[in-house]
C-alpha cells in the first residue's frame, strides 16, 4: 500500500479523529495559508485531510463560505507534497523531447520535418511537425534553467521557431525575417537563453501556414518553488483543427473551415482520456492552437478554478471558479480542481459544431448507438435510411469519402480504442460519445484506479462505470 493510500485510508476511516487532532494542534485554515511562506519545506507541508470548511475531498460539495480559502476546493492541497517537486507534466499521446547537459545548458535538438500522423486508426494526415510528431514533443524544464535548442530544418521550405511567451534576447525570438533570417532547408539554427519564467508555454513555427499545418509543441516550465497548493496530476491538451478533404490526407492549411478536431494530434476517441484518483488535486492545461476557432471548454461534474493562463500564474485573489471557460486562439488556460466526484466525465468544447467531426452530412450518418458500423450495415434494410448513406458507387471506393464508413467504428478501430488501459470498464457506447473536441476525465476510487491502470485485466465494458454508480449513485451521505 502506497504512502498515499495509507494516508487516504486513515483519512477515510478516521475522519473525526483527524479533525480533532488538527483542531487540537491549532492547524486549521491559518496553518494551510502559512505554507505559502515556504511550501518547499517539508515541515510546512499542509495537513492532508478530507474536510476543509465544509468542502469535502471525497464528495461533491461547495464549502460553507465563499470567503473561505477552501471554498469549492480552491486551495485544498492534493496528496503530493511540495517537497516532492512539481508533478510531472502529462501530455497523453505525445513524447517528451530528451536533452543533454552541455556547456552549462540543457541542450535539445528539434527537427522540423514533414510528419504522417495517425489521428484515428487507419486515418493518416500529412502535415508538418517536429521529430516525427505532430504536435511536436514536449519540452519540459525548470525555471532558472539555461537552455539551448538546436533547430534543424528538414522541411522542403524555410522556417523559424518562436518560443511563445518567453522573454529572451531578441535574436532568439524566432520571428521569421524580423529577428533572424529564415532557416534554409537542410540548415540549423541555435537558440540559447535563460528561462527566468515559469508556466504554460509552447513553441511553434513562425510561418503562419506552417502553424496551421501542425507546427506546435508544449514548452512547460515548472516553477522553482512548487505552486501552492501542489497538484497530484498535471495534464496538458493541445487543441487543433484541420481541413482534410475527401480523398486527401494532406491538410489544407489555407482553408478557414475545418472538418477534424484533434487533441494532442489524435482525434477522439483515439485521444487518450485523462485518468486520476478520487480526491486528487488535478491541473489540466489546455492550449487552443486552432487557426481561427475559439473554444468554450466545459467540465462535467466538477467546478474548477482558473489558476493561470499562458502569460503567468494568476494570484489566488483573482482565481475564478467556472464550469465553462473560453479559450481563444493561441491562449492557454490552467484548470484546477479537486476530483471529488467519481465517474467518467465529459470535458469538452461547448460549441455544438465543435462536438462533431468531419461534418459532411451527405455521406452518411455520423452517430449511431451500435458499437460497430459493420452491424449497422448488415441491417440497413431495417434501419432508417440516412441520405445517401452507404449507397452509391463512391462508397465502395477506398479513400472516398475520406473513409467515412471506417470513421464510424470498424471492429479493427474499436479493438484499437479498447486496447488501452485508460478506457477499461467505460460504457460500451462511450466511443460514440467522444467526437470533435470532446475528451473525457475519469475519476476513479483507488481500488478501481489500480484495476484500470495497474493490471492487465480486460475489464468488461461498463463494469467500472456500474460499480461507481453502485457505490456513489445515491449521492454522498
Ligand atoms: Cu470549440
């Protein structure tokens, strides 16, 4: 049993005793607030408990007083201590860019190149990216680091890379032709600067059409002094959209309309869900790198606090509790909350047209309740006909219309989706739910989390969901 779960077990079985001890020791709200004087000092770690001024870690609650620092879980800490350092950043479906210490700097090598990205099983897009990936691999450093990034241009055209939000010497800003000459194909350019900032940053090509064509990646800078309160999970999702016409795999970077949304380069349901444990403090950083589309992002089942944007961490006095937060193009927003409500929760853009993908209505129905289109097609005569669906000579031609029939979940695709640990035990129909900019957050009690994430068990579809409903469906006492 881990340290976390031991403590959690103690908390959950001895809440009354814990509160009494805390009261006797004089550690209440004041004790928590004092940690801001030195959150990296283990002895000043906040006490972990499950109730804070009427806000409960393990059940949906608001707290008793909007003026309390714990209202809606605002400054309720996670289980991870500040002394353990920042929680590692997790951008599902993306790699991290390795580095080597050379001449006093963390040296990275970033290769700009054409990329083929499989954004759904069997669906490939031809775009530009970095090191074989679109978006590029995540750069993760610590405030105060000196970094050197050697950018190699393997594109068939000129480029430059901009470090978005960093206050560095102007010659390393990467603003094509304004601060440097373009990097010619086959050539390299060395960027080197000290990172004095901390926060949610990213890098991207500074050629507009290359940005639209996929050239972006996370650049996360952890603070030297762990943000207060520390989080247990630190997720990141880059939202993009692309126009890829039927019969094509090449994204049309000029087009101002879109037909595919991606998260970290994967279209749902291939994009991997976020999974956390019940009671944890969670941060989710979302970057909107769509060319022209803004996204109002809504999380179900929880109220979250906006704790930062791409500019900086926000002072606590200005944090805002929300259910929906608008993220505009090139903006990033940090969401934080206590995962106090177990279940599988939608985490999605609320623009109705962004809740779908490939909206080409004349080629067939996009939503169905069966888990496989193969079943649907076997029963066409007994189903309502959609306009032109699965009829007409074009439907049998490979690649037309953009394999729309495959998009509606072949068995092969379903096997790929269900082969991942992160989705084990979700409802059988969940893959129908995750279209467009719709992702999912799973909040799992410790034992179910371990069963989903730490075993090889093929968990029956719906089993975890049903167990959560069984345990928590009547509402918390
Ligand atoms: Cu949207």
